[in-house]
C-alpha cells in the first residue's frame, strides 16, 4: 500500500534540504540562493495547504504565517535582482536609456545590502527547518488519499477565483500567479502517485505566461516608487510604455489559462481520483 504520510514527510525533508543547500551556496551566487530559498518556502506553503485539513487550525495558521513572513523578507532582494534585467528590455523598447538608468540607479540605492540578505537567508533556513518539524509533528500518523484530493480541490478553487479577479487588477494578478505556483508544486508532489503525473502539465504552462506579466508589474512599481528621480514627462513616458505592454499581456495570460481552469474544482478533483484509480 502506498504510504501517503511517508510521501509527505519525504517532500518536507526535501524542502528543508533545499533551503540548507541554497544557503550553503550563497557565497557562490547570492541571487540564486535567494531564488531557491523562496521557491522552497513556496513549496512548503503548498504542502501545508495540501494537508491543512488534517492540522489544528491554530497550528496551520502559525505555520503559514511564519513561512509567509520569512519569504517576504527575501522579496525585496529578489525584486532588485530581477528589475535590472526587465528594465534593460524596457530600455530597448522605450528608447530612453537615461530614464531607465536613472530608475536602476535610484532603486539600487534602496536595495538590501549583502549582509542583510545573508541574514534573511539564514533566518529563512532556520524558519523552514522549524516549520517543517512543526508540520511533521502536527500531522496524524496516517493520511488517506482523500486528504490530498481535498487539498488540491481547495487550492484549485482558489486559483480559479484568483484568475477571474485578475481581469483588471494587477494586485489580483500577482495573487493569481502565487497561487498557481503553489498548485503546480502540489501537483508535482502528487506526480509520485500512480497515474497522476500528466495532470499538472496544463497548469505548469500557465506559469510561463504569468511570469513576464508579474515582472512588469514589479518594475512598474519600481518606476512609480522612484519617479521623483525623473522629470514628470519621462516618468509618464516610461509608465506608458509599461502599461502598453502590461494590459495586453494580462489579457493574453488569462486567455491562455482558460482551458486549464475551465473545469470546476470538483471536476478537476475527479480527474485526479480517476487517473489514480485507473493506474492501480
């Protein structure tokens, strides 16, 4: 019989290992370490949501909150790593090197320094280890397949709602992206169950169209935050270039994701059950 609890424990251990390995590699590439730690923390959040129905509510909230806080601490470092690349592409489109350079220089002055980022990485590693242990301890000794199906169904329902809300709102689009990533991690975890491996491919493709949109949203915030470093006309021109790209990309991402999120949550969960059952 396939041991669901052992599978969850193995994935929790892999999260803790990934964080430790990333922190150990920070001397080689600090930006990569930040990215890998944030990804591991997101995977941990996905596992919490997957089996959250089996946890005491207070424990579930505490673990989620702790993971969210340390991930946010690394968010600024991540943004300052990605922004120059996105702004370089924007420079080619805007044709205004001086304006883009002014934003890059202004934002660099507010970037977290290396010691601060290293401290945040260390805190994240400690938190990940503690929360993985807390989750391991709080879970019952045995888990049924239905727990996993219920967890995926709940998150899939949230992602569908977030997609609808992302029609016009940039904040809602960002939330849609975050929740879609977590759904992808849940389906990756479930891929070790027989017959389920192919289910997540449609969802995984959605991340590819969401990524450029989220990067532009972040850079738009950069320009707005540092617009006092630019003259009003230049700032307006840069924001105009971003918005001209952003609006159609948001619509295209929602359109491209429609087939993946067309099934209702119960229908999507039924596909998982049927795929697993057919393979046994």
